[in-house]
C-alpha cells in the first residue's frame, strides 16, 4: 500500500488554488447569467456522476433554498437525483442517455445546463451537452484539467488544473459557492434597481402635490 505523507492533501490543494483563483471571472459570469435567467422563469439543470453528483446537488440546494441571505426560491434541478427516472432510462436506453433524456424532458431554450466531471470524459454528460445545445440551452462545465472532451463540447468551462480528483472536486465546491455568491449579489442589485424608480416616482408625486 502506498503511504501518503501527512499534509499531502492540503499541499495538493494549495498548489492548485492560485490557478483556480484566476478563474474567478468565470463564476462571476455564470452567477450574473443565472440572475437573468432564473427570475424570468428559466431553470438550471445540473448533473454529475459520483462525487460530482453530490457537488451538483449542493448547487441546486443553494438555489432552491438559499445560500446566505433569504431570497425567493429559484428553479434548479439535479438530474441524477431522480433515481426512478435515471434507473428507468439506464435500463431502457443505456446509461449514456440518463442525463440527455432528462435534459430533453425538462430543458427549454434559454435554460442553462451545468455539468460537473473530474475527468471531463463521461459519456452520459457529453450526450447531455449535445442534447442541450440542440434545444438551445447554454452549457457550462466544471471539469478537471484541460484539454478534455466535455470542456470542448460546452459553451464555457472552468477547468481545475489539479492532478488529484479529490482536489478537483474540492475546488468545484468552491466554484459552486462563488457562483451562488455572484448570483445572490446580482439578485440583490436587481431588487435595489427595481426599487429606485418607485422611490423616484414617489418623490416626483410629492413635488407635484407641493
């Protein structure tokens, strides 16, 4: 058995973090885009396999529930979480179709599909990306090091440069939280902007009465 030196895990994370920090602009764009899509009735579909499925479901929980401060609920679906659908599709159509068929069922043009994969090579995620683009949905990916097939198949990807899958997944969770933070910030800013015209109209009405 290969022994890992104490602290090696943290060292791997520390080495990957500087390059990841330079990707912060991607999470800002994604959060801002979701703040335009979701309040208008659009939805976010998310999928992953294994540990990436857990990260994807973490994201949907933050949007349907809340990240930090209270705000309205927004539509976000973790496609792997519907076990009856995924197992039925896998049984009838093959494992590679489990996310593509759900994307076809739930996705509409203008909705967003986000896919998480440490390898960037999962066949079922690649099939979902193809289906989403056919529908007219933007497709984003969180992956491990590039180049990889999933990053190439998506409109935009944040590729974590780390040799260890655990480190990739840990930074995917950081990215998930950064997307949520950017989303909440844009939602709050939009609410503030919506409030200003009403305040201005009220002031104008008071001046007219005076």
